[in-house]
C-alpha cells in the first residue's frame, strides 16, 4: 500500500500559485493525481483550457472561478467540476491565501490562450 508522507510531497510554483503534489505516477498513482493548491491573495491565474476532467474542492478561503466565461464565487466547502475542454480561470479576491485539494487523471494538460500547452509536473 503506497503511503505518501507529507515530507515526500513535491512543491511546484507556477503563475504565482504553489502546488504541492502527493499522488502522481512517481509516488505510485496509476490513474489519478492529487495535489494541494495554495493561491495567495490577489493572485489571478491565466485562463487555460483543460484536457482532462479536474475536480477542485476549496478547503480554505474563497475564489472566483470562471468556467467558459461564466464566473462563480466559491467558498470553503464548495467543489468545482471542470470538464475536459473547459476554459478555466481562477482568481483569489480575498486578503488570505486560498487552499484547495485537486484531483485529476494522470496526463492532465492545459492550453493557454496563446496556444502554449502546459503539462504540469504535479499531474503527470
């Protein structure tokens, strides 16, 4: 039974946010990845289109989540389901860091508006 200790988690930073990966193929996951994202106050992530389903559960704080141009405010305890092909934007309008738990299939990638394709290391 693979157990990933918090001391084994790998931290990545991108677009002003921090991603702490726990479940990846490198830690024994076969189909799913899971990570904690920490989005500091005032951070606005670039809109990106996801290639695989992504589930975001907000643990602490609040976020403005935009899915295909429609914006919703979410607060701690809310869950967002991002379907493949959906344009996703995140913004933290609050004064404190928002923390979420995210799960997605291995192989998740994202495409930015300029056509740049990102393959996040915490999801592969």
